[in-house]
C-alpha cells in the first residue's frame, strides 16, 4: 500500500484535492480532474471515462506500462509518474495543447 500513499502525497503536494482511499483515486485542482491508478496494486488499465489519467509506477514497471499504453492508445490523455523510494519523476507527460497557425 506504500505506492498508494506516495501517489496521494505527490498529488496533495501539487495542490490537488485527493478523493478516494484505494489504488485508484481522483485528484482535482481548479478545472482539472485526474484519475490516478497505482500500477503495483491494480495491474490493469482503467476503462472508465475521464480526460486525464495518471499512472504511478515503480521504476521496474514503467517501461512495460508505457509500451502497453502506447499499443492500446486509450481515448484519454495519460501520464506516468515513477516513484523510487521517496523520489519521483514524471516519465511521460501528456502532450501540450495543439496549436494551429
């Protein structure tokens, strides 16, 4: 359950209101709602709707997760946060807004 606690702490530190207690929870800030899933505890991709999904994983799971997400190409924006001990980094963030000239 440590990964869940770390994920909740990361989003709280980023100023999100965190709702839910399990390996899947919701983080909300201003207009943005992010559906968060901790990979270690869930082991599956979410099928629920939502524009933004963030996966929190350990270093050894990050590459497989990214490959799976790229091959499935879900209909939502996704990001991966890799937690290593007390440190974390964003391994893959959603693309920025599309700009047309």
